[in-house]
């Protein structure tokens, strides 16, 4: 977003809880993603893939000079021939551990299989954040 749109959005949201909640979440995300660590893994549900958020995080990583915010989009279905940045499947969560942050974005309740993988990643030392 350009500066004019950001200013307009701040004006529209002034007086609501959105600004402080967004700042709080952004601070938690920034502090959990360790520079030179394992990085940020972004996963949605089987029905919802957060590619739009991934694109915004890529932009933010570039604009802020914080490459650690550049996410790896973890997908439920990876097809042969997908480009490398879209070819990371759920197996990546099994390898997640200390120094990595897993951001789960779920507009509806995630299925038991995803929740189990997220729980295993947390037990292995990954930091888990979620948006619903």
C-alpha cells in the first residue's frame, strides 16, 4: 500500500480496536520470526490458501528490510510442475522446529490433520501464531 492509502485506512479505523490489535499482532509476528532462523511458514486450511497474505508479507519484507518476514507458503495440495515457491506441501510442517514460526490462517475451523501437524511443530519448538 502507498502512504496515502495507509493514512486513509488509519483515519477510517481511528477509534476502533483494529489499529491496536494490528500493531500487537505485527509486533508478535516480528519478534517471533528470528533473523537467520528457519523462517516464517504460512499455512491455511484445505479450503482456504492464504496466498494474498503471503504476497503482502513478501512486500512488507522487502519494504521493511526484514527478509525474515518473507513467508514460505505451505499448501495442502501441490501439483507436479508447480513453481518452487508454490511446491511446498504439508510435509514441511513435520520438519518445523526451533527458530521457525508457523502462522496459521483459518477462516473456518482447521481439520484434525492440520491441527495435529501444527501441534507437532509446536512441540518441536516452532512458534505458532494464528489468524481466524
